[in-house]
C-alpha cells in the first residue's frame, strides 16, 4: 500500500467513525513541500454539504484519525488538512521500493481484459509521420496497463481491404517492376497506387477499370486474390521492419479483411432489429432520439439553423461495405472471442464523430458493458508551426523521420560521448534518435499539437530523452567507482533536505503510474520521470556519495540505486531502453 493509500484509508476511517456511514476520501501531493507532503480538502467539501465550519470539522477529522497513521496532520487555510509523512515511514518505504522488482507497485485488484487498437496503417503504403502518435502512444499504454496487471490484447487493425487495392491491382497488371518490388516492396506498392490514383483522376475509363479490379477481388477472383495476398505479405514485411526499429509488437494483425464474411449478416441483423434502415438505396443507422440534447446526438448535425440527420452508412447503394460496418463487426468479434472489458482506439482526433457514432451503436446492440474509449491525439507540426510535410507537400515517411533523428543524434554523440569505439557510438546514436522521437511524442498531452524539432529532441539539456539517459547513467555510474560491495537493505537515514526531496518523489512512483490510465495520458509518467531526474541532480550536487561514510553513504547509495531503477522501469514502460554508458 502506498503512502497516499495509507493516508486515504486513515482519513476514510476517521470520516466513517464521525458520520456513521462509510465515507471515502482522497489525498493529493502537496503543491509546496513547505506545507507538507500530502493534503486533503475533504473537510471543506463535507462542511459545505453539512453546513458547518470547515476548520472545526477538520479538527474533528484529525482527532478521529487512527493512531497508526504514517504522518502528522494539521489544519491549513480555510480547512485543508495537511499531512507530513514521518521520517521513519519514508525510510521504510524507500527500502521496500528499492528491494521490490515492481518498485512497490501492487497489481490491480480487478484486472480487465483491454483491447488496444493502435497504429493500423494501410497495407500497400509505407508508414508516414502521421503514424507516430498512434503507434507510440498505443505501445506505451499497452506496456503500462500490462505492468499494472491488466490482460492486454494488442491488435493492429490494418487497412488491408478497400478501394486502394483496386488501384494497386490495376497498376500491378500494367506497370509492375518486379525487381523494385523485391528490393523495396513498400516503395514499389506506393508507386503503383500513386500511378493508378493519378491516372484515374485524368481518365474515367481507368477509374472504372480500377473499380472493376476491386469488384473482381471482392468476388474472389483467383488472380486478384493472389495479387492481394502477395501485397499483404510484402507490406507486412516492410511494416515489421519499422516496428522492429521502434520495438513495437502486436498480439494480432486482424485487419479489415478479417471481418468480410460477417458484414452481410451483420447488416441484415441490424435491419431486422430496426437499428438500421434503407435510405436512397443505402443502409444507414439514424438517430434513435434517445439523447434529448441534440448537441450531444452523434447522428444529428446542424445545418442552416436546423438539426438534420447525420446517419452512419453501413452498406452503400452498390452493395459494398465500408469501415463503419467493419468497425461494428470488430466490436462484436472482440466481445465474442476475447470477452473484452474495454477497447481503446488510439486514433487521430479527426475521427471523433465516427467513434461517437460507433460507440452509440455498440450501446444499441447491447454491447454497452464494454468500456469504449477513443484515445484521440493532435497533430505533429514542423518548425514553421504548420503540419509536418515534405517540400513536395507529402507526409514524411516514418523510416525517413527515424533516419533523420538518428543522424541528428549521431552529431550529439560525436560531440559529447565518452564511448571509445565507433560501433558503440553508432548504437548509442540509434538508441538516442529513436528514443528522442518516442519521448517527445509522449511528453506532450496527447491532444496537443507539438513541433517536431530534431535539434531540441536529441539535446542533453531540457526535457528530453537524452537528459533522462544522462541521469540514469550518472546514477548507475557511481556503483562502478564504489570500492566496496553495495548491499541493499541496510539501515538508512534521510538527514539532508536534498535526500528527503528525492526520496519523496521516488516513493510516489506507485502513486503516479496508475493515474496514466485514467485518461490515457503517458505525459503524466514523462513529467514524473523528469521531476525525478531534476531532484536527483540536485541531490547529487548537494550530497557527495563516495566521500560520505557509514549510514550517510548507504543512504545515498540506496537513493542512487532506486533512482536508476525508477528511471529504467519508467522509461521501459514508455518503450525506451536506457543505455548503461554514454
């Protein structure tokens, strides 16, 4: 149990004994350590509902606290209760965290089966910079949730069906370069797609030819299916190379095509249940008017001052299906086959209206018991403040972005690294470059836009991955210089203010990490790790380690050990591996 949980338990006990009914309470870290370590506004909240003086109620609450509370309590301001953790409790907690393989984190008491749907690139196209956010956010959330004890299913719902395959198939039959396909499959497949796309815009007959190739594929034509299967295999191979560089993996690759056989029966069922109906030859889902506030109804839109229908089409007038149909079938499958308690979609914020409709449909087909979340995110900007694009106006390919980041990191490594061999420096540059991309992504609130500035991302100064690397290497390096064996668990005593500040932060790792999942915000963890690093550097400058003796040295070594372990574990949960030397 964390220190915060112990305080909440004591506070709830006090409130329950005072009011004769079970009352829960929360505590939060104090914004300023001069006023304590934690605080609660419970007295102020309860005083308002009970129409009594908050300071007087706070005094009653403090008087009723159990004797084994790990802190002293005092009243502040209009009725805040401030808690100061007893020194011996911090000491015990530090030793417990330092000796724990999970750093004091206990698994959740009610684990859930959570399906994480992220990355999801389109087959036959290289991944571009726009895939960074979904891939990296999704990967970090899966790592954190699994570490906390949830059962995680990572599903890469790739776009492996649809109109682009009609275009690719037509070009394949007309201009395929087999040599280029073998050398760089994604680049060749992209060339095929672009050729057909440009040609169909200029010539209606080619557009119709592409459409017919798609119809043949959907009807099971042997030749087109063989081309499709080869596109799929080659695309997955190219995508896996990117995922390998990013250290990202999936449990399943169930793309859109996986649900083809379920789409027609699904639509028929929705029509039979009066959830969907015909409209101009198409089958659509309209508002059921269960939401009385029109502004919150995803199936209504305001036009010319009036609310009008904004339906979800699930079968086109030509009999074809779309990704909305597939997404409904996917939820049904994940409920039936995986018994999912939650499904989190890490997808661009521009898809918000689609997911609002999708989640409402899930409720209407009695799948409302699933926690469906759209983990939306903003846009990556160039240094000019505009959405990041190449000079040609295209989105930069993800492989090129990673190469550029590694090249920028190599310049930093060549200038600052103490590594001796070129092989070591190259490996460090690779790690720094890719980690810098990941950390920059995760350090921002997922809904905010951010500037993609490579020079800043790979810097050793500022809120960057290399700064945390340096902090880790520094905290571990002390043990290589130690002339005795360090034995964890021996007596420690936190006497200096810098020691206490660092210890206070290290004890909160188990409190911070679970909050990341409350709103799917990895930046909560990145901010915490940066706080730990800053506190460690202040401690390191103020408190000599190797020159200290006895209990003082043991205390400082223990803090160095736990700092390194916390940074390593925290960065690992972000999908970042720390180097041992720089």
